[in-house]
C-alpha cells in the first residue's frame, strides 16, 4: 500500500467489519504510512478515532463540534463526550 502522490486519504468505516485485533493493526498501519498526510476517517467506533488529531461531530447534517478528542471529552456539554461515556 503506497500512494506517494496522495495528500488526503478518506476512509469510511474502513474497519467496521473486522475484529478488534485487525482494527488495531489497520489503524497503526494507517498512522505509520500516512503520518505526513491528511486522513479523514469516518467511523462509529470510538476507539478508532480517539487518537486522531481532531474530531468533527455532525448532527442533522451540520457541524456541531470540532476539537481534539481530549478537549471534547473534558466538555460537559459535548455530544462527543456523551458518546464516549
């Protein structure tokens, strides 16, 4: 898997149908191979996005939150924080 000219990688539920061990391996590979690229990850699994630089939360087709996972988790009124639990 090598895409030298690609600057943005968009993955939509790339690990939705795999077990957690494979998910972890795929996430690690994506981080390593695309560390200097923009990776847009669409995911429902919280563990898939917790180590992302930024999280964008949408509701009813609108962006309602955009920040680091840590910052969103610290906000009591954050939708993301409620999803994480």
